[in-house]
C-alpha cells in the first residue's frame, strides 16, 4: 500500500505534563497515523495544547466555550491537503482514562479522525455520514493494528 507524502510540523504548547504527551506522540508514529488516513499528499501541523488554549480556540472558532479533544482547521483539500490539527492534552488524557484506552491509542484515533475532517469527512451532518466516517476510522486503525475506538 502506497502512502501519501506528508510534511508534518509537531508542536507542543504550554503543558504542565508535556513529557507524558511527548512520549505518547513520537513523531514517526504521528506521521504514520496521519499518512494512513490521507487520500492525497498533505502539509499538516499538529499542535498539542493545554486547557486554556484549547478552550480559547474552540470558543473563538466554533462558539463553544469549552476545551474539546480535537479541532481541525482545514485550508485546502486539492491538490494538497493543508490543515492544522489541535489536540487538547488534558481532555485527551481524561477521555483515554475514562474509556480505558492507552493515551497513545486515543491520540492515534483522534489524529485519524481530525485528518479525515481535513479532507471533508463530517459526522455531524447526518447519522449515515457519522456511521460511514466511524467505519472508515475503524478500518484505518485496524490497518495500524490499533483497536476499534467505538467498542
């Protein structure tokens, strides 16, 4: 299987426990997870942020005053996918704990999820779209030997 090329920028914001998140997000794995979800070549920035930055971005761009797990800012889809994926470390960590997942597996799922959003996939338009997107995420994660995040 030929994977698309990826220019990746991996950034860590001001995090109290940045070491934990850096360990869960080695650059080569982040690139691998994203590349498996790409249908075209891409330039993607992944930024791992704290609660304050995550909340401000969600409030300013989605008018929702809370920090969420992943935000996707997609700029172009053709001929190159260009996007920023912003993941809120404390939210991701809490969700992983609540769902009984490893931090790394949850990050992998959210990076695949965000990458699909950057390419136009949307789970909020209809139940059918949500089911199709979830099925594709499960397929991608299985190719990466990662568990079904929805089970």
